[in-house]
C-alpha cells in the first residue's frame, strides 16, 4: 500500500509540477519582450576602475572603453555623455562618436572642440583633456537648439537586400538637406553577426546618421547583438524642437515596461511636433496580410495613447510595401521598401520617405516617396 501511495503521490506531484511549468510558460509567452526591455536598461553605460560613462537617456551604444579612449555609437543627433574619472584616469582622452551629424562639435564646460579632420562624415573624433570628477560632454551640431523646419529620411525592411543597400544609401546621401535617416526595423534577415558587420560596412556609404529600432527579423538572433552595436530598441530624442519616439514591437506588441516608457515620452513631448516609429503597424490597414499586432486590444490601447499624447505622425515597416493611411486620426505611413521581397503587384518596390517637419508650426509639412531602381 505504501508503495502504491507513493507512486500515486509522485504522479500527482509530477502533474502539478507540469501544470505550474505550463503556467509559467504561458506567462512568459504573454510577455515575450520583457527580458529584452530589461536588457535595454544597461545600454548606454559602462565602467572600468576609476572610470564611469553614462549616456543621457541611454542614447548610445558604448562600443569600447579603455584608459583614455571612449568609442560610442550615437542614437541621437544631440548626444550627452557624463564621464566620471578618478585622479588616475584624468588626462588626455580621445572620444570617437559614430553615427553623428557631419557638423557635430563637442562641447565641454563651455569650450567647443572641433572634430579632427578627415575620416567619414558620420564618425567624429575629438581629443581633449578631462579632469577628475564628472564632466558632461555634448556632441551635437551648432544649430541643435534652433527651432526650425528640416528634413529627414525614413525606411525599413532591408533584410535580404543587405548586400546591395549601399546603392540606396548613396541615393539618400544625394538628397540635399537631409539631416538623418530613421529606421523602422528589419535591417537584417536573421540577426546574424555577419549581417550586422555587413550593415556597418554598408553604412559607410551613407553620409548622414541612421537611427533605428529593431524588427522581428533581428529577433532571430540574440537581441544583445543589436543593443551592443546600435543601442536601445525603445528610445526617445528631440532635435531642433521636434520629438522622435522609437519603440520595440519586434514580437508584434509592446511590453508593459515599454508602454510605461512610452507614457513618459508622450507626456514630455506633448507640446512638440512628435513622430512615433515602430516596426509592426498596430492595425493592418489592408487587413489580409497578417501584418499587425498579435492583439487588437493592445493595438487599440497603443493608438489611444498616441492620440492622447498628440502624436503628429506614425511610421511603420514590416509590410513590404508603401501605404498611406490614418490610424485613430493620426497620419500614418507604412514604408517597407528597404529591399526585402516586395508585395506582389503593389508597384512600389524599393523606396524611402523624405519627411519635412516644422517644429515652429508643430506640423508635418510633407511626406514624399523616393523610389530606388531595383537590381
């Protein structure tokens, strides 16, 4: 009897453990982006004995930190870094700021440092003396605080076209007056290291910075591969009086942590012209492409947030075409023409958008499609 009872008890215990395991699995499945969001909190900071670096808002991937050398990838046209040094680390420092505007300068305690001559337009190198204590460095163009109209480009879904995207970057570089490119994700096909390395090389043909969130294709590999190179997937910056908010919807939804960040960013930008970017459209305007959030309730909740937050423009990718529409009354564009397999018969293929934004009138003045010939 005891043996029998023990067997039955063990069976019930295994069954209960299985149910508990399934419950935890279901909870994890309802929040697939939670660990990714938590990992973003570490982006933008690094330390060594006697040295600490923190990018304001986490808006930089710190690619290298050694005694006397700091190498960062900027996620904003207006980057602020807090560098804290002890007495042994003070002295001459070389700051390499990648993905910066061609006219960016470094300002430190009121002193303006010009970039070293030569090099690529988006890579700025500065050499300066840093004292012990905390020093705030600002890397931005001289007109960063001037509120006025300007233009930027937008694109998404490069994926399998990664080997030939350099010709699109050359076309973008040839458009006069563009300050930077914003990306709505899927820069790779499988999130492989070799793809990220190729993307870095392709960006050498682009003469302006490229700020992007990730897409579902980046999630084929560990998201840290994206974070370590390009920074956060959910982030916010302002430039010349206009606000830009990028959020991670790579698994067709927003994690509650990201929703919390978004609420703060929306509140901060309520009185500014505001562009919202994410990879997956909350609702598919076509309706038959399975190209939207996994939950219609989550989609409606996001759009309600954007309406209350007075967002002026929403930009999406994921669907490999071009669609202009309204979501909850907010102008919306799907621009998935980075070169991935296009939707058949749509007639748009490779393209990018040029957006004219006017922070003075708090308006989006124009969104223009630029087509790029196929190979």
